[in-house]
C-alpha cells in the first residue's frame, strides 16, 4: 500500500492523523476544494474541519521525512551551547517563499535569544545530525524554556 503524503491536526481532540488513517476511517474524510486539501472529522453528521499538514522528505538522524510542526534539535551551536539547549528548530511551511523553513525557537530562559524566530530554508540545510524531538502540535511544551540537557 502506498502511504498518503499528508497529515491532519485535530485541535479539538489534540490528535494527529496520518493520510492512511484519514483514508481508512469512516469518521474522517478528505477532498480537494478549489485546489486546497480539505480534511474533516465527522461526528454524528457534524463536520469539523482539520488543519492539513504538509510532509517533506528530508533526512534527519533517525527519520527520512518531516511533518509541519516537527521540532528538531542538534548538538551543535546554536542549538546547544555549554551543555544546554539554546534553540529548537520548528518545521514550517512559508507561503511567501513557497518552501519549508526551519524556524529557530529559543528554549533557554537564560539566553537573549537573538536568533529567535529566524528561519532557514529547509532544502538548503544538512539535517543528518538533527534529531526529531516530537511535534509542536502534539507537544507544545517542546518549545518552552528548559534547563540543562541532563535535566530533561
């Protein structure tokens, strides 16, 4: 079976669905509407629109694909410094550039965070040393200030 290349986030239920789940479940439906992917959860005849999330194939330390909202980190600067996480990178789709970007998010409460919010084009980055920590939709705490690496 070929895997569908999209995910959906259900904010009401705090749940992420992959394309295969959307295709196989009776309470989920997806279709194209005016060139845009529309995904709905159906509960007793009521339709709730879900947020479609794009997928990009990009090698990281343990995965070969990423989903919008994935949170990455690396043991190299500026992501780590002196045994502490400085930044995590968040995979986002940038409409202006029509491309995926990795947005730095300062997670060290003791740092000024001068690179906070800065984005790099994902296609230009070598992510083979980066680890995926999780997804910011499922676990927003990944983007909060932390202590040392050993305290995690």
